[in-house]
């Protein structure tokens, strides 16, 4: 699994492109029927550390002790139905509650393939769907995904094992992460309630219950008291109507916490903000967002674009030995721009640990990079 999401790929994946027609801008908020918002969450949660943060800090489940989680593995979310049709779940993770040696084969069309079978006694599968709108078909969608997950496990088990009396399938835990102006999730969360006259048939009705994690149920002050990347995402994603003063207040707080994130988390946060906030509040207009939030947001955008461009070109041209230097130069650029924009006292809170080292020994790095050119020969300064 890649350690970062490339900004260009990220923007394409969430369909945030702006089409210019007759001089007017029109945003495309969907990709194959999916909301840019939902796909943005999917790109974010594909990072194992972000998913673990969500699982450990936000999933309050009576049967799950976060301290017992040992490792997770992202699974392929594509299912082929009758060799013709395909359905796609959002996020599926294997979650292990004890140490286990896991052996995977080569990465192919379907993602990494497991070689050794899991011990299902301390193991479950987490199915996570993202919704920024009400979907009354959710119980049926989750049933279909869960069936396909269990069928995949069953078919991959050796026949002599699955024919045993004690053979069991793993538990699949379904959850919906919901964020919408309506605030309350109204579809049935009990599957049997979608069956006509289900009370008449008692325990013979097929049933399961899925959980809903509602971003709007979180309290602002509680999020501010927490640590990590997701609490900043949730702060910006909560429904505040068109209260732009509140948005600016939250945005300023997030930038104040920016330096507490590692470099990859910073990029993920900026990617998410550059897509979701830009479309939700500014109709996809980068300049309108920059004008509202100020020059600091433009510096962050340039830094993110350049950092991802440097990584992408370094990989493409096999320049792995020079990538670290290019990324350090990107960090030097953001420190330089902040020195022009903010006071010396304001800057440290905006910087990662590595950027802070550059800030504290700025003259050394200024001399190092005075004649330096990035891979593409362009300028990264704002």
C-alpha cells in the first residue's frame, strides 16, 4: 500500500475538476455516482495508520479493546458478480487481535493474496462505508458486501478445512461513517426491519445490525482536546451551515495544530482540505478559497503540490537517492515562505519536526539551497 496519496491522483479520484463552459465554472461533485466527499474519505482511510486511529479512538465498541489490536491489512474491495457485474465496497480491513505471522503472495489484479489461512478466533473483518447523503438502500448494500466477503473467505479456504464440523467464517463488522447537513441518519440500521412483516416470522428472519458513526455527534471541544489527524478532519467536516466565521475559526485552529502532524499526515490533511473544503464552501474555486483564508493557505497548497511532484518524478526516473533531498528542499520552501509571512513566534506551531530543524538552523539550509533547482526546474516559492 502506498505511504502517501499523490495530489494529482487524489484530485482525479475525487472528481474535483472544474469544467469551464461559456465562461462559467461548474464543478463535478461525483465520480461514477459517488460523492467527492465520500471518495475523499476513502482515499484517507486507505492509509493504515489513519484507519487504526479511527478504530482505536473513535469506535467505542463493547466487544473491542483497542489495546488488543495488533495489526490491520487492507483488502481488495472489488467483487465480481456472476463473472459480469462488479460491485465496490469502500474500505475493508482485516483486523488482528493477536500477533500472527501473515504471508502474502505477489500483488496482482485483486491486490495482495493471502497464502496462510487466518486464525478466526482473534480476527475480524471491518467493512466501512462513507456517506455524505441519506441512502435507504444501505441495509441491502451492506448485506451484499458482507455476503461477498464471507463467500471470498469460504472459497479461499481449503475444502478439507471448510468441510469440517468446527469450521467457522470470520465476523464481519459493518459501519457507516456519516456526515451530512441533515445530521441524523434515518435509514434502518436493523436489517430485518427491511423485511416485510418481519415480526410475524420471529427468529427465522435473516438479521444483522450495522453501526453508524456520525461526525456531527462529536463535540467541538472534545475534538480539540484529542490528538491525531482525524480530529482535524472531523472539525472541518462537521455541519456548520454557511457560518463562514466559524469555518475560518476552525481552519485557523487546524493550521495551528498542523506542526503536530508528521509529514505524510500533513500532506493527507492538505489534500483533503484542498478538495472537500474547496468544493463544499467555494464551489471548487481555489482563488476564492485562498482569498478567504489568506496567503497562508496558498503557501500550504504550493508546498503540497511541489512535494508530491518531487516524489512522483523521483520515483518515475529512478532517482530514489535524491528524493529525500528534494523533499527537504520542499520543507525549506515552506519555512522560507512562513518567515516572510509570520512573526518568528508564530512559525514553530506551523512546522513539523523536520521543518523546525530547518527553521532553527535556517542560515545553514539557505546556503545549502541557494543554487539548488528542483527536479522539474521550476520554482516552489509562493
